[in-house]
């Protein structure tokens, strides 16, 4: 599977590119570490729109750069 086809992998790459760990992204977005971790591992494949928007905004990317179906 390619990174661009895997939202969890794409999220991990974007976080690494920005040198953000789970706690830092949680702090920026106001989401829990558990939520961020579940998205990074693929436990949750498609977050709610609001959660996805918070993460995309924090990472400075369009929503569909992480989750193509948004």
C-alpha cells in the first residue's frame, strides 16, 4: 500500500515532516492523545469531519490530503 492511499500513514508522514508528536498535535488541536493515536495507527480510518478539519488545519494541509473521501 502506498502512503498516499493510507490516511494513517499520510498522517504519520505529515506529523514527522512538521516534527510533531502525538501530544503536540493533541495540544494544538484540542483533541485527545488517544484520538490522534487511533488515527495514526489506522484504528480509526475516517474521523468525524470536525476532527479531520482540526487536524488538517493544524498540519496546514487540505482535508483531502489526508482523507481523500472528504
